[in-house]
C-alpha cells in the first residue's frame, strides 16, 4: 500500500504538460520571434505541373519583411503592407507571415479559424480562411513549430502549394546586405 501511495504522490507531483492555447503559444512565439531565418522553399505550380525549390533567408523589420532568395536565382523582395506594387498574393501572405512569426494569433484569428494541437515544444496549427478576401487566394495553412515556427505549408485555391522550412539565422552572418530598408 505504501508503494502505491508513493507512486500516486510521484505522479501528481510531476509537472503537467503545458496546455496549448493561442495565448500561451502566441506569447512563446513572440518571445522567441526570429529577426532573421533561413528558409528552404518548395513550390508546386499546378498549372505547369512543376515543382520549384529555392532557398535563402528573410529579415524582419518594423515595417517590412525582406525576402532574399539565394538559389536558384539571387533575388530580393521587400514585402511591405504599404507597397502598392506588391502582387496580391504577397499582400495576402504578408500579414499571415508576420502574425505567425511574431505570435500574433489574435490578428490571425481575425482572418482564420485556428485549430491547435500538440504541446508547446512540438505543436501544429491548422488555419482555414474565414475572411472572404483571404479565402479567394488561400485554401488552407498547416503550421508546425516549437519555440519558433519551423514549417509552413500553404495550399492555394489555384492548386498551387508552398512549403517553407525555417531555421533561425544570425542576421550579422547572412550574406550580402541584410539590413532592412
């Protein structure tokens, strides 16, 4: 009987796994929000029945997300909400990326229904557009992470898909001019 009581006491003294909710996850992501990250991107283009792979890095600033592709071509795109020349697809994705990377689940929930699963150290989120403007372009998003977002898969209404694998990067060690403009 003593052993049983000791075992029960030990079980109840173990720390409980942190409950996963958008507030707790948002706080964790905001605390560990990367200024810079490396990315490996795979893009399926449904019309062409072709898959394209690229990699590079991004850097976040207060008012922009600088997306630097290194391969297969070297290109730099400054994603800014007030950029009138930004293609509509990027205008839709920019607030999603900023919300995910910065842990702003409240902003995401203005445009998506969000289903969370897993634990804080290994979580998944399924996002489905509830906003008609977003739903015209995006069908579904799957996000995985821990302290930071590690993977993002976006399914577009057109049949295209984009998968991003993210890993933290030291901004000072990135090639070229990584300063935010």
